[in-house]
C-alpha cells in the first residue's frame, strides 16, 4: 500500500479543488492518505511567498480568473470573494490534528473537506470555535471534546512537527503531495500522483 503525505492549509482554494479528487484516487488505487495540515503563512515567510494582498495587481487578477476557471471545470461551487477569507487557519488546523490523533486519518480528511467547503462554498468562518464545533459534530465527532483536545500542548506539538516537516521537505505551497519521496505542488499535479500510484 502506497502512502500519500498530504500537506495542506484548510483555507487553501486549491486544496478545496483537489481534496475530493485526491481521496477518490487513494480509494481507487488502495493508497493511504496521511493528512498533515501546516501553517501556510509561516511557510510563505520562509520560502519567499507573498500574501495575496501583497502580490502585484496582475498576479491577483490572474489568480481570480484561474480560481473561476478551475471551479467551472470541476463543477464545484465557489464564492470567488469569500466573506471569511483571508482567515486565520490556526484553530482549524489544530482541530484537524486532534481529529487525526483521536479518530484517525479518514475522519480528519472528512473534516478537512468540510472546512474547505465551509470557506469556499458556504461563507462560514473556520476561525470561529462555534463553527468548528458544528463542523466536527456534523462529521460524527464530539465537537466540544475535540475542540478541547485541539488546545492541548500535545496537539500543538504535533502541528509544529508538521510545519517543520514541510520546511524540511522544501514545501512552499498548498496542497502538496509526497508519494515515494517525490513532491508535487498543486491539485493540477494529481495526474502525476496517479501515475505513481499505478506503479
């Protein structure tokens, strides 16, 4: 069984575009997906990336065109200017780490998908504890208990570990997939991920 190490930020539009397709590929080829949420802002500061507001106007304009293009191509709902974006991802990421520890990777991946939809299709705030608790409840978790666990020292330690892994692996964007030691940036590289899963 191959393992896909899945580094992503729960507010990333391109993680939103690729999430369901990644899980479908993993199921098709019997691969395991290990979700590893990481702090995209911290990675940007180390790798030369810029927050959207600090990018050149032509880059910002192209980003919007590309988001709409991919949403149309994939048939996904998309709020091009979400009410709650940019958003602090810390609480959501910690909740995912706690979900992975308490309920396993599959449940954490289900919750990640719910968070991505919340930002990009549902106009919900994933920095808000009540929203996070509701999303966790909807995924079959005890949201209140999971929120409490997400605030533990151990959960923060694991999250910091994922951030360090991302830095050590040379990751600079979300989503990022590592299969057989090879890294792929972006949901538009899932075809290459599939080729490795076929071997």
